[in-house]
C-alpha cells in the first residue's frame, strides 16, 4: 500500500467514504474528505474500523460436517448435492438467504445463479427485514423503487421530520450533517416522531411521542389538513387523490395520543420539507401503508424531487440499495426489471443465455424459513447473515434450519447457522474483498480490499461462481470482481432500453457516482417534474386505513450507538463495547414499580416465542407499557440477551416485511 486506499464503511446505509493507510502496527482508518456522503466525517463505529480487523474467531477453511476440507472438495460437494436436490425435488426446493452486507458483485452472482440457472426466485435477504416496505411503498406511489431525493435535501430543507428513526445513533453522519445545517440556519426546524425519547430528540424543536403504531393516523391527519387548506397543488397529476383524502378524513387523529396541531401547521407551512423515515415505519405489519401515508402528503403538495423536498427512506445496511438495484430479493428480477413482465424476463434470460428464468416471485424471508420448516425447501444456502438471531421467531427459525436436509453457510465467523451447517464456506471480510455498494441516496461507491483474505477465505461472488461452474452452468467464469460489475453494467443498459430507471451502463469513473446520470435527470433527483414511472405517468395516492393498535405491554426494539447488528465486527473493539456493555431493558418508573423492578436488577422478558434476561434501566425516555430493548446481543455473546426470539413473525401483507419493532411481552423480576 503506497498512498491511502479509498473504500467505504461496511456498516450503515449512509455509506461513508474512508481512507485506509498502512501504519507500523497495522492500518489506520479515517474519513474520506472527498466522499460526498460524509466529507471526512465518521461516527464511532466507522472510526473504530481498524480495531475490528484481525483473525480472532474467523473461519479460515472450508468445513464439511465439521472436518477441514479444500475448496475443490467443498464446492464440488455443494454442487453435487444442489444438483441432486433440484433433480429430485425441483428448483424451488433450493433457497438462498443473503445479506445487505453482500457487495453488488456478490448479489449479482447469487441472483444470476438462482433466478437464471437454478430457475427459482427463492433468494431473499435480510434486507427483507430492513426496508422491503419502503420498496413496496415506492413502487405503489411512483411506479418504481426509486428514492426521489439526496442527502443534501436534509440540509436544504426548512423542515426535517424524522419518523421512527433514531438518526443520532443509527445514521450518525447524516445526523451530524443535519446538526451542522441547523446550526448554520437557525430558522430550520426539526421534528422527531417516535414513541421513545431517543438521542435524536436532543436536536429537535418538537418531539411527538405518538402511540406505537399510530403513524398512519398522524400522516392521514396531515393529508386531511393539506386538502382542507387548499395545498394539494399536484392533485391533477395524481391518481387516487379523492380516495386517499376520504380515508384520511375518516381516520381518527386522536389515535396518535398527542396533540398534532402544531406539527400539522409546521408541515403545511414549510414548502421545503423532507420526511425521513426508517425502521419505525418499515418494521411493521402495515409498513407499506405507513410509507404511503407519508408519500401521499409529499405527492399531494408536490414536495418531492426538488431541492430540500421529498420523502426519504434511509436504509439500514451498506448495500441494501445495491441489492435492490441488482434485484436481490425474491420478488425482483434485475436492474429494476419486473419478474412478472414476460418481456423483461426474456431480456434478462437472453442476456444471461440461461437455460431457465424464474417466472414468479419466490419465498420472502419469513415464508422461506417456514418452507424450510415444512420440508419444502430441502437445501438452504445462508450467506453473510445469522437468521437464528435476527429473524423474528428466531428460535423457531433455528429449529427449522436444524431439520433441513442440506445447509450451506458462507460467513466470516462462526454463527448459529455455521454450527449447524453441513458445509461451511469461509468468506472474505471487509478489507479483504473489492466491489461496489450503493448508499441510501443512490450513490455507488467502491469498497476496496487492502488485506490478503484470512486463511483460505474467498469473496462471496467467487464462491457462488465456483459452485455454478461445477453444476455445469456457463457464464460464471469471471476473472475478477471488475468483470462481474462490467457484466452487471451491461445488463443495466438492457434494462434502460426496456424503459427502466436504472441504467448505469455509461458509468466509467471510479469516483462515487449518483445515478441516474442522464441529462434528463440532472441533479440526481426524481419526480420534481411531476412525471412518474407509472404506466400513465401519474403519481399514485394510496387510501390508507390505520390498523388497530395492539394493547398491553409491548416491547419496542432498536439499535445502540456503537454496535452493528449481531456484533460480529463491532464486538471486537473494546471501546465500542464500553459505550453500552450489556443487553438492557428500558422501562418506565410506573411499570417498574408495579412489576417490582429496581434499577440494575435483571428482568425476565417472555413471549410465546421465547425468553430474554435483561438489565433493568428505569427511565422516563419510554412511556408506560412501552419498554425498549436493543437487538445486538446474540447466541455468541449473550444468549440471554437475544431478543429476536421474543418477536412474533407477523408480516406486512404487501411487502412481506416482519414487524420486528415490537412484541407483546410479560416482564417479571429474574
Ligand atoms: Fe459507517 Fe454509518 Fe458511521 Fe458512516 S454513519 S461511519 S457509514 S456506521
């Protein structure tokens, strides 16, 4: 390594650029001042990246039934067993469950393998748990899964509304950018809508601690006011306006449990308004409706796709967006082409020169593991994720995996899946692999390798290609990751020719690049011209009927500032674990007194699905009946603190995204 290597942080969807320099003791990681997502900033997790490298706990060789094996033996065995399974039970008896940690090249290889050659769309990822409702909401409203705006819109807005998003802890660099913009423009206003008082509320002019699940009622109240005040300037460019307003008028704003009038005045009065939303909206059994309740307000007023205006879904993982672009979920094809469209399927199959193409959507995450449980999926390949922790009903998922005929696990460390797997394939981790990621504002950046892979580890695209070639599939003989990306870019050009919005075929520069790059969309925003990707070019309003809210003790879940997902990387840095060292339960003083809990005691939290034991933190940050627990602790570092097993697998009927944000629980002293 001579000069610094440019790469990106592997954690959240902000997609910060980093510079990696070699030092006498290892490497040093700093923020890239030239990267347009962060301009040199990093949060605590990104700043500690160098401390999370190292070989401790890494998988270093392929394993077959627990014994060490060479790559050829392991890949040949996987190829033979998958071929046998397909021959005996058909393509849909095979499934891949992947991750938003996969690079675009990995996603591309996995989707080409499954949809084009195995012939099944049974490939879903943990992105289903993160933003599937945003995808579905975008498609319903805009006719395509297109994020309309950019990060800089938060800085240009006069009002930024953060809904179900603890930006300060979950997307800290965007929070830093927002805080800096607000300091520079004192007239700017920030509103946080969240049942819990989070760290993000410190930046807010107004915090609305709404009743859990009442978001649709809030946004319906805003829409009714927009209509009543004559602010629906775009109603003639939209379909479904009258029905959406009728539903909005019929819904009860009192369901929010707080006075909305000040907020409604702010929202209606601010032309430049950005509504940022995250898992508090998406992770719900009516998440798609909630997304559309927000997009309705922006569509009606025309506050979309122009500087400082728009609904903005901010994603969890570093490459959840790249996965969406590749078609990395069970109901997508590739490059924003439609799996249900025969013309699109034929174009992709022809480009891949593949023997088959999946003709219908495959199994979404919850259904996929139910099919494993029922024995319909007989061969499961899990890549870069641990569903025995992160899925709802996690214990049931673990039991299902334990009964599956063939389990293949590609990962960097041991997990609940690798322990059960018939074949374990060691994957290259951050710093050991190169490829591309797309952040929440559609900016494609390069993640760059600067270390030799640990042991015999290989990048995921290469592992998948190795299996595909051994199954006799042609078109997987890429010499390197650049060749995979080049093929993907060419396919995106074919998608563009089909009228799709995702065409990066002209992308040449290695610098971070926003799409679209066409002159028609200069500035990188969508829909500011009032033209949408629907067949009639109109934006679609959706009539949203708020769902009944659950009552009783409802556990709310979320992240802490310094850990990422199941802590496979952040758990290695002592200073990150120092912020919050153990799993905890935030509980209101009234609940604590009634249950007999004192600060720092242990509490047992149970639901029909499982049990967790958590340290009690008595606080007014949460309301009575709304305790909170973080999601990060796992079967590796604190089995008792694992909350995934508590959560029932209720899903949004449109997107298939599970309601991971909350669970009905019983709490007692431990
Ligand atoms: Fe990494 Fe996200 Fe922090 Fe940026 S904000 S340094 S991408 S974790």
